[in-house]
C-alpha cells in the first residue's frame, strides 16, 4: 500500500525498498509469513549479501531507518516509482526514469489527466503515470498478454493505487481502445512494435479539445511509419528525440606531486644525490582532487521518443 | 464526449502563447488595446477576446509604418478555419522538378522580382500563397530544383510570408520552450530533460508537502511543481526565494484556480528561517528585509530581471487580497501579507516536508545544511546546478554526513531528429549543457 502517498512508518503489506548500496537494492513485501513452494506457511526471511533479514521485524519501523541483517545492516526506504523501476520484477523490457520523465512532461500529465497506455508491460511507466495523475485522473492501460495484464492489476491493488487505473487485456492494434474511451483521453502513450497501427485508435481516444501523443520505439523505422500516420490524421508539432542520462562518478583522487626542478641543478656530492634520488622516488607532497568521470560503459541507446499534438476540433468521423 | 464548450476561452488578463509556425511567444493580454510584436509584425489582439484557445487567426495588414529596420506592419487578426491552412505546395499545384542541381548557378539573378516589387506585393495581397506564387513564377531556376530543394525553398518563403498565428493556452511545456529559447538564463539553464527529471526525482504529486528553494526561474520551477501538485488535491508547496518579491510570471500564466495558487506559499529564505528559529520577532516594517548579515550580494537578487516582472506578479497578489477583503474591513491594521505567509510556511516547516528541491545560483552546500533538517526521513532530495564542481563538493559533504543515501550525480544528453521519408538524420544543432542533478534519499 506504500505507493499512494508519502508515509512515515512501515505497515504490514507495504512494499519496502531494502537499500544495501548504490548497486544493491531489493523490493520486499512487509509480511511476516510467506507460503513456500511446498504450500507451507513459513516465516518470511529475506536473504542478502549481508546476511538474512527477518521481515517481521521491520513492520512498524520508521522509513529511512537502519535495520540489522545477520551479517551487516541496510536501510529501509519507502518505494518511489524511481526506486521501483530499479527493483521491479521484469516481465518485459522496461522504460527507465530519464525517458519516462520526458514522457510525463511532454504529455503534460498532471492530477486529473486521463491517460491511455499500451502496452502495460512490467508496469514501470504505469507507476509514474499514476503518481502524476492521482487522485483525480485515471489511467487506462492495455496489454495483449493476459497473464501480464493480470499481474499488473494485482500489483496495482497491492500498491494501493488500483482506484486510479483500469487494466485491460486487449490487442489494441487490431481492436482499438474501445468505444467507451472515444474522446476521453488527454494523452495517449504507445510502446508497441507497430505503433502506426494504433495511431488511428489513439486519434479516436483523444478528446475533441485536442491532446498529446507519444510513441516510444527502439527503431527509427517504427518512428517513421508512426509519423506518416500522425501527419495523415492531422497531428502537428511532431518532434522526435532521444534522451540519455549520464552518471558522473564522484571520487577523491590522491595524486603524487613530482618534483623535477632539482634536475636542473648540478650534483653537489654523492651523498646528497643519493638522498635526492630517494626523495624523488617517494615524494613527500601529495595533492587531493575531487573529480568526477563517466563510467566505462553507459547506456548508448534506449529508444526514439516521438511526440505530437492533436489540435482541437478535428472532426473524427 | 468533449464539446467546444470544454475549450477555455481567451480572457482579458490572461497570458497567451502566440505561435507563428515554430516561433512561440508568451504575451499578457492585459487590455483590448494590447499589441504584440513578432519581428516586423505588430498584432492587435482585440479580436482574440472570448475566442477558444487553440484557434488560428489570419494576420490582415492594416497599415505599414517605416521603422528602424525596414517597414513595421500593423495587423488586425481574423479568426479562420483550419481548412484555410493548406500546404503551399498543394495550393500552387507544383508538378515539375529537376533531378539534381547541376544546372543551377548562384548568380543572384534567379529571382527577377526586385525587393521593391516584393514589398509592394506584400501590401497588396493578404495571402502568403499568392506572394509565394509570384515568387515562384518569377524564379528562373525553381522548376530545375529537385523536389527536396523546392520544398525547402517553399518552406523558407512560407516562413517569411506566413500570415497565420495560433493562440494557445500557456502550459509548463510551452513556457519552458519559450524561456529556454529566448534566454536559457531566464530559467537558470534548466533544460527540458532536466526539468522533467527534477519533477520525477522530487516525487512531487497530489499528496504531501514539498519544499523548493530557487533563485530565479521566472516562476517556472514553482509553477511546474504546483502544476504537478494539481487542482483540488491536498499537496502543498513552500517556495523559498532570495529576493524581496518572488518571480511569478510562469505561475500567473498558468491561470490556476485560486485554491491551488494558495497552496503555494512563497517566502523569503532569510526572513522565514529567522521566523522559524526565533519566532515572531520579525521587524514591524512593511517589507521583508533581506538580512544584511547574510552576505548576499545585491546584484544576484533577481528582483526585476525582466521588464514584465512587476506586471507579472500582479494577478497573484491581487486575488488573495480580494479574498482577504473581509478581514481587511474588520481590522484594517492586520499584519502584512508576507508576515502571514511566513507564519504559514513555518507551520509547514515544523510539520516537515516530503521532498526538497534546490535550484540555486549560490553554492548549494549551506542551503542544504539549513533545509535538510526540515525534511522527513526516506524522502527525495534533488539539487540542480549548471556547474558540476559545486555538486561534486556537495555530493562528498552529504556522503560524509551519512544523512542522505543513494546519491547520484547525473547529466543528460538530448538530441532531436528530423524524421522524413529517406531524409532522416539528427538535427544539425543540439544543446550541449543540460546542467547537473544531484539526487538522493534522506535517512533517519
């Protein structure tokens, strides 16, 4: 229930982020007991690299606290869509925060917005849409994979945000978003292998007063076909772009200062030369620098984002 | 089903976005006599009143005055239907084109019309397609150009003679585009991808209490946060700023409902912190004095960074006053407005915040030191700076205190694409500086 609004203490049933380090985080459900593969009810013990956690012990604890593991410690954080995206169980490829932020901004989603999304996938983007549009808006999300749709529906319920979302199991390219959504949406988002097939349905779903459209495609050919379809239907302000986020790794570096000046002076006698040579090999002086650099490998491509506006009063018949 | 009734109409006092092809401009429609300048064109806005937002208007030449740089044309605006807007190529019915540019010489004599002829043409006809038609007729080389090159020529001419403007309602997206294009300094260099991520990482939404310190984005950052908090929700925003008067242009332009506007409490950073730590010892002056002890150089205080500023804060300050008129009548000597805002802000500060956003021209270090204790544990912190070095230092400081975890220092790369059949490539120019974000989560 921990996705609805900011809260201070862990309650039974919350999803909690167990934060061990920048590269190690887990989303766990705060329930004292779980059912194992054999169908037996057993205490919920979660294993980490720093030992085990008896999950019962974190219920009632304040978010942001340090909790003991059998061989170390970790912090418990309230999940945000950003943390969830990094820890969620992948059922499909997912879209990450930099692209998602741009999608929310460009689609102008705010409380009260009605958004149509296809496909639901692992629900990474859906959580951001829901944060942005609740408590007065609604998300209609579609997936052609029945089990995925069911899993997503169940997840939204357990996360306490089911009131603001309807999950549909439907192939929107062939069947559209349904007549009940005609003229209802402020924004439509497509992440489909053939977005051009769904563009006419998006056109129908958008309000007569106009709206915003976005399609995410890893390949440029998909964007091309999508844009042709958008142009045909009277969409304007068509923009395609790519966003990549770069991490700057901050490190303090300690560098030796090499003295080369003494080489300009003639050798005085053998003993001092010996000490000089010794000194130059083990310089007394070191300097500390605060530096940052990009990691060796970075994400080089996620997808092309195509945005468009449906102007007001375009006849839909 | 949405009807035309759902589309808001243009009212006096509104900020409007005037769009002519790709050019957009934010303009206040203060009175019926208001005019807007788009380059050499002056537009009389009178006829916009009560028309629905999103409408397209035709610019009709009323008179031409000699100006400093060529003739300045005054236009009236006439509402027109979408069908009047057709592609120039379609209107002109151009069919023949060349295969390549081997027969085209740049001798400056391709166009037989003289500049004077064109100027006269412009005054005579209102229709850009007629002007372009004449230009094409009198061009010796047009029909030898390739189809692509013809298109480019037409687009260029269309841009120059395009006689339609669209009036749109300001949104965060449109305003950021305008501000950033005009002068990125207006929004402290916060680029679109960066703003979108500030909103994400801060977690700002319809629930919770949020704290923002910004030193001058023409109101765009508080407007973006308040926009995400939404109308008819329970979220609140305390907006701290270093000047005597907050910059509020973007906030006013959004035309948010009064209840939503009032959930943004704008206070001076120094004066509210003094109030918070020392209680009601504020001086009985009518102006929140910036504390001299705060060694804050005067020139960095963005009190009137744009000409529009004094006018910009008007609507916001006026409306609450009307609302308070009752209490004014009862006791005319009530405490000044800024003092009431300080009181409201300190109450929210004591209750602690669900997120902290800092976008400072100053070094963020001391600001964070002062504001971090006001944030609950397990809450996001987002710090923006155009300068990486400042955030590197802040990163280390926060890491050392152990009060913030999950620290990341990030920047962005953003590229736009031209996507056309057989002519797809990245745009020739791209922005090189997104600014930097330092993000993390508070600990208990």
